[in-house]
C-alpha cells in the first residue's frame, strides 16, 4: 500500500508540473494587444517592422517579445522660458496633444525606445517655443497670440514628425511677463484711457462750440429778418403816406375852394366859438355855397 501510495503521489506531482509547464508555454506563446495600442515585435532583440493590431495573437515562446505602444491621443504640458524680440523675459505654460502613428510605432521603438516624451517631445517643445517667441515683441505676443501658437505648433510638428509622432493640438495656456513689463503695460493702458477720455471731452467741447456758433448764426439771421421786416414796414408806411399826400395834392389842385377849406380845417383847433358863454353854431352852408 505504501508503495502504491508513493506512486500515486509521484504521478500527481508530475501531473501538476506538466500543467504548470503547459500553462507557462501557453502564456509564453500568446499575447493580447489592447485597443488603442499596437504590439511591436522583437525576435531575440531585433525589432521587426510588422506590428500586431489589437486582439489575441500567438507568438514564438521565449525568443519573441511584444512591446505594447500606446497610439491614443496623449497630452504633455511644458513650462518654458524665452526672450521676446524686444528682450523681455517670458514664461510660457503650454500643452500639446499628440499620438504615435501606428504605422511607425516599430521605427519609433527601434530608434528612440519608450522614453520618447523626455527624449523627443519635451526638447522639441522647448526649442520651438524659444525660436518662435524670439520673432515677436512682448506686446505682439499678447495681441497675436493665435499666430504665435500656430507658429510653435508648426515647428513642433516638423521636429517630432520625423519620429512618427503626430501633433494633434498645441495650446498656449498662459504668458507670464516680468513685473516691470506688467507695470509698463498698465501705465500704457492708463495713458491710452486718459488720451481717449481727453479726446472725448475735446469732441464734446467742439460739438458744443459748433452748437453755439449755429445758435449765434440763427439769432443773427433772425435779427436781420426782423430788421428787414421793420425796414420794409417803415418804407411801406412812408410810401403810403406819400401816396396819400400826393392824392390830396392832386385833389386840391383841381379845386381852389377845396384847397381853402383844407387850409381852414388844418388850422382849426377843433373848438367852436362861444358868444356870451353859449356855443355859437356856424352855418356851414354859407361857406360851401349851399
């Protein structure tokens, strides 16, 4: 019985070892590549150009190794310092979104390895920022921010594109200038605001002065119109009086007796003569002949 039990124990141990060996061979002969990655294949250390797509794959155990390279969009931030065209110190906080070209993942792994962010991308960002910032003055960096950002993105894309790294987006999150420059900008803005205020006040004064001139012109024209009207009225009255005198003279010239009557009426004071305190009535018919 003891011998039999010993054989059974040995068989069990052998079976367990066999299962373990099979399991090791199975896992060493298969690989699963997750979505968003590609498998870079190397055989005895030599990188193959062909990569494995997402899914389950068999491979030669022990001699073939598969390195998974992320091809999804990734983000890296960079804090850089540079000098502008007018020699102002500028601190730039920027972010870049990039992804690895699946077709070039094997070349990237072969030429650079997996430390491509620190070896390729970060230095490219630093150099591109310094190069582009130097083309603009500090004020232009503020007013032409989109142009600056596009220029930096183009330079980065050229530098890292040769390593099969694709630049998706580049964004400048912040420009930070020296305290002296910030004070100068604030002073300039204050001066511009003061100049604008003075210009507005000058425009207001000019408009008011023009209004006063127009009012004076209107008053002068009104005064002239009144004077012309008064002169016209005076002339019309004088013409009427002259016409009346001429008409009277013509009538008197036609009748001498009428002229004498006219003279008497001009000299009469409007009072009737009195006799003994009583008013005397004169018979006008004696003078007119009726």
